[in-house]
């Protein structure tokens, strides 16, 4: 592991409702080295997903600095931030978010439609990503023809097909049985170990967190 890929300094996040200010994150400072596999743990409502969304450029802090892949995210406009996310962030969610009428290959190809790649190159990249996650024999299958674990692996292939700088995973095993969850966690570990992908994963499951190199805990919006 080397220089930080994520640097968060004195970040606060709150939401306003009428005259009320509802605090979610309080004075968060966090550094994630390149090549790390970080698990963010904590009870429901502790601010884990909010912090992940700040790292991924989905949300903005109310105060403080969020620098990811050398870019101060507060300095980017909305369109700049969207382009930055497309280039640098791969997303893995609890509920796969696959398009039901598209094949596994077509689902994985989707992020590449925003790139200058021609159709043949897009297909080649998508095929490689599916082979990496062990689904080279399921490329023409629709999501309904796959198990939950296979659907999540398609989602991971979609997340890595653009070769992002950072993978962010929000409860990636939360909707899976024990065996499928283990397969997905082993895959994330392999992407981290063999392909040097930096991974930031939100989880409430201690068994999932055991796959990470680093574990940080959130409680009531504070890192503890």
C-alpha cells in the first residue's frame, strides 16, 4: 500500500428539516491508502452509507474536505463530478440494480457506453470483466436466469469494467445466502489482492469485515 487514495479531513454532514439541523457525520477524518480493503462498520443509522456516498462523490459534505484520487471533490461542479465518478468509481450495491431485459454481457457493457470505445472493444472489455468474476459461461443469461450470487458478480463485473480507481460496496452481501456471500467476499478480496483494487465496503456483518485489511467503526456519526 502507498499514498492515500482517499483523504477526508474534519468532515461534517447534516441535513436540514425546517429549522432543525439533523447531524449525520461529525468531525470525520479518514485516510485510505491505495491498495487497501477498508470495511466501514457500525449499527444502522451510524452514518456508514453517508460516508461511503461522500467518498464516491454521490453526496457532498456540509463542511470539511473530501479528496479522492487526488481531486478535491468540493471543487467540482455537478457535471464535472458525474464525469469524475464515471472515470474513477465502481459501485456495488446490496440490490444488484441490473436491467432485467438485458443479458449479463449487456448489463456489464452499460458503463462503457459513456466512453469513446467502439462496440467491438466494449464487448471485449465486458467479456473480460465477466471472466474475471467467473461468469464467462453466463454472458447471454438474463438476470432472472441467474442466482443472487451470480447477479451480484455481474454487478461487480459492471463495476470493474471501466478499470476504476476505487471500488465502493454498500452491504454487498446483505441480500445473499451464506454460500453466495462468501463467494462475493472472496471475489472482492481477489480483486484487492491480485488486481490491486482499492475497496471501501460498508457492512454490519463481522464475518464480511474479516475479509478487509482495515476495519473502522462508526457510532452515531463519529469514527471510534
